[in-house]
């Protein structure tokens, strides 16, 4: 237990430059509090004490602003930064070294009692306000941009942005051995397409201008 606690505290120091001391992290980080309440509620859930598990998770929601269903499965060194408004559904699965920011939803899209929430693989970073909805996989080492709405599978090593989200595979120069939190510096497929359209419009305007100038010369003759 103490080894796991140490790992989680170290993960805070690695991913939040505002953290100054172990005591501060223990007392002032709601993401860490929510994670340990979830360990308790998940243990109760697994031992069929479902109502008690839900009561523990509701208490955690009340004091942290983070709602994690007791049935969700969470890996090692999971870090929720700030945390307010985070919702993680019952059948969500989260791998190791995942980082999410406030306002993130790992939600479901079905009323059926089946797998209906996303699976987040290792080393994924999910930006502020992102919504990941459905029973698909977000591949390892991917980044989800702030406020993106993701409704389909994400391959490993991808960058995802937009509403609805568009995916782009990251090249080798963008990959890092350690956790990469630069989730504000993401490729925007929509911006790229608009830039291509602008370039094409400029090219066509040039051709039209040339044609009109030729017509004008011929007319003068």
C-alpha cells in the first residue's frame, strides 16, 4: 500500500510543477483523494457490497468534485489534475500512467448492461473538457486535445482534436520515452485543411487574374 502511495505521490511531482511538498500533495490534491476513495469503493464493488460501494463513491464525489463509478478499473500511477467535473463510468478501463484534466468525461452511449465506456490504454493524456463516449479503445501514447468529442477508436500514438474529433497518427519525432504533457501543442486537422483551401483559393485567384488580363489585352487589340 505504501509503495503504491509513494508511486502516486511521485506521479504528481512528475506531472505538476505546482506541487512543492509531499504533505501538500497528500492534503491538497483532490485527484489523489478520489483515487484512494475509488480503491475502497472498487474493493467493496468487487465483493458484491454494491450499495456501500456507491455510498463511498458519492461521498468522494461530494468532497472532490470527481465522480468515479466503483466498477471502473484503474491502473497504476493514474493522475487527475485539478479534477473538478471529471466523470468516469462503470465499465471504463484505464491503463498505467494515464493523465486527465478537469472536466473530462469517460462516458457511455448505451442503456444495455454491457461494456459501454471507453478503454484508455497506457500513457494517454486527455486534455481539459474532453468527452470520450463509447466502448472503444484509445490507443497507448495518444493525446486527446482539450474539449474534443471522441466517439470512435483511436489508434496508438495518435493526436485527436475537434468536434467530432479527428485523428492523426504521430510520427517518431513526436514520441517521448517519458510522459509528455504538452497537450496544448497538437496538430489540428481542421486548421490544416483550411490552410490548404486558402492556398488553393490563392492559386485559383492568380489564374483568374491572369485569364482576365489576357482577355483585356486581346480586347484592346
